[in-house]
C-alpha cells in the first residue's frame, strides 16, 4: 500500500504543467506528500541520472531550431564552446575507449557544422572569368584540395570551389575576389621561352626582403615569414606562394643534363608544366656540345616526331626527359619502322 501511494505521488509530480484541471482534480482532497518521501524520490532520480551521464554536445535533433540561413553570432560562439568542451572530454576519457571514439566523431561533426555556419553555401555561377583565368565550378564533393590563395584545405563536402581550366589554379569561392595572380597560360601564350640561367639568384636585398610575388615581408630566419627560393627563377617567395613543390628545371637539363626535380614556387610549377610539351629549345644554339655528350640526341635528330618534321632543331623539355629515360628513342624507332615499311612495301602510290 505504501508503494502504491509513493508511485501515485511520483506521477503527480510529473503531470503536464499546462493541464491545470488535471492537476487540481488529482490533488483535490489529498494531503501533500511528506518531505521525506519527496526527498527520496528526487534523490533516486539524481542517482539514476548520474550513473551514466549523457554526452550532449549540441548535435541532438531539434525540431524547433531556427531555419538555415538565420544564423547569429551566438550560434557560432556556442559551437566553439561545444568544440572546446568536446576536446577536453576526449582528453579525459580512457584512450581507445568507445566513448572516446564517439566523442571524436562528434567533434568532427561540430567542426563541420561550424564551418558551414561560417561559410554558408550560396548559389554560385558555374563559370567566372578573372585576370584571364577561366574558373569552372567544381562538382566533386569528396575530393580534398588546397586553396592556392589562402593555402588552407578545401572541404568539397560543404564548400564551393573553382578550378581554372587554363592553369589549374584552385581556390574557394570566397577567395576569388582576393586573387591577384593572372593566369599562367596567358604567359605561356605570349612568352613561350624558358629562363636558361641556372638559379639566377639576385639576393633578398634586391627584393627589399619581400616575396617576389605577393610582396609579403620574408627573411631566411623565418621572421616574420620564411623565405623559400625557387630554383627556376632564383627569387625568394613566402610560404603561401612557394609550397616546396618540385619540378625539372630546363636550365639544369640543357647545361648539365641533370633531371633531378628541384623546389620551385607555385607559379613556376604551373608554367613549367604547361611549357613541357612545347618545342621551344634550340639546342644547336644554346648548347651544341650536348650532342657530343648525349648520343641518343644524335639518333633522335635523324628520326621523326611531329615538330621534328617541321624543324629538327627545336626540342621540348619533354623530348629531353624522354631521351634521358630511353622512352623517346624506343617510340621513334617504332614509328620509323612503321613508316619505312609503308613506303617500301605497302604504299600503293609507289607500286603504281
């Protein structure tokens, strides 16, 4: 009997607070619960709650939240606080435990949600033209790239990004208005020639201790920014314009027959990639002794490649690379054999 009375009083404490008629009808004519019973009920509730505390980091479904697009500063601040709390919780939980793994997953979702609030997706045009770049909107949502402007990760899942169809410059949509570098393909079209001096350094003092491209202050000590030398231009760049990419430098190939990739800045890397198939190297004038040193070059001069048909003095950087690794000689020998067979045996014009 005492148990039923406690259960009734417990249910009475959990009646819908907006239904006053129901509360009055249930409480009418009954004595108020004793303090001891009420304290016992609440103490049991607290114990049950503290036995397995829920991990609420703001990811639970909320049907009454504001619609997307009506974000205020407090939303971002609350997410930042939740992220810090989640990071603290991850450090406190036992390592490799299931709860720690769940906390890591929730931390990732919180950060993605914060990024979405700070950079909401907008309707962007599929094609934009700027500084001779032709930017095409990327459709892929799973590829992770780096923004060439701000040097941070492009999260394709939640961020809009573009790629130049000419020089493959990549950037966030929010960074496009900050771009100050023209398309490298335009330079290739208007100035198809290489720097043929090996690492023509002029010194940081001639650059006023600033990045050669964006004019950011730099120094070899790394204060305020690290100075990185481009082996192709010989000039110094900041870490945003020079990512330590490597490329084969034409001057080293022509003068030293050296094909080891060297560190170059981003713009040089794109320029060299676009220039590689272009036959612009006149070896007879630049370094005629190279033919005495590299026997394969003599054989190639006697055979066919499309630009060799028009002018056997012009070479592309790709020709020299293929010569070094032996691929060009093999492919040209095969082409020569096919043409010779056609001329001597199969050509109906000659047979007539």
